[in-house]
């Protein structure tokens, strides 16, 4: 029985760690996308075809 509790504890801790990493990565990518989009909109008048 104790082995099952250890496995569940480790699994829960791992899932929390992965969730935090994914959250931070998602926020970072979102911020970078917003900054790049704003930069493109700011310089759209300089584009000539």
C-alpha cells in the first residue's frame, strides 16, 4: 500500500511541476507574440512592394 501512495505523491508533484513550466512558457510565448505583432503594425508603412 505504501508504494502506491509514494507513486501517487510523485505523480502529483510531477504534474504540478509540468503545469507550472507550461504556464510560464505559454505566457512568455504570448508576450513575445504581442510584441512582435505590435512591431509589425508600427512599421507597416515602411513596407514597399
